[in-house]
C-alpha cells in the first residue's frame, strides 16, 4: 500500500493538496494521512489548544467528505480520545494533528509513518526554483527523507504566466503541433 502524507493548513491550498492526493489515491491503493501542525503550547493559551484541535478536526472532516466520500476515516488528534469515524472514497484515510513547527512536524511524522510521499501546497508565485526562502514547502522539500510533491493551483499559475508572457500558449503546445 502506498503511504501518502497530505499536509494541510487553513489556507486555500488545503483543497489543492487534497485534490492532488485524491487523484493519486484513485490510481494506486493508498493509505492517506491528512496532517496538520498546530503552534506549540507555549505560543497559545489553554483554550486556544482546544480551539486549534477542534478547528483542524473540522477542517480534516470537511476535506475528507469532499475528496474521499465513500469508505471509513479515523480522525484523531494528539489527545488520547477515541477517533471519530467518517466516510471516504476507496483509500484508507487517517488524520493527525501534531503540535510543533509545521516543516519539522511534517518531516518527523512522514518518517514515523514511513511515508512514500508527502504532498504540500505552494502559496507563492514565481518560476520553478523560486520557492521563497524559509517557506514551509521549501523546508519540507529540503528536509524530508521521502519524496515530496508540491501541489500548485494550476488556475492561479496559468493566470500569472499569461500576464507575464504573451507567448505562453506557443510554448505550451506539444512539439508535434509546431510549424
């Protein structure tokens, strides 16, 4: 079984990551873990800890219902409470919420679960190789022992490229169609 760690936060890129992961899981039998990192306790109050856990459990449930609508999912946080079960599609889906720096938590958990692939979102614009220094996605790419896929919002990238270069359509055509 192919093990995929889908790293999500509250940004719009959570949907981009999940769309990518659900496509991958439709091709190969997969065990998917939807993963989020919350700030360390020293950076938040006790009520914030409960709120963060609930917020991410709700996010994971929403993403699971949208992208994996048919099997069973176990949602678990760092606490010892019993996991909730939710429907998913075809893949075995788990969720995990861990306290810590996002990049460190993602890479650490990927190693713990022996992930084959980590999928993260890329927020910034720009060309290949232009990941902003210090971004979570860049740090994950550099630090993870397994393969990392950086999921981009294609629609956003197409608009950015079209504005930057009027000849983007010519370069996007397959070689066999060029004259």
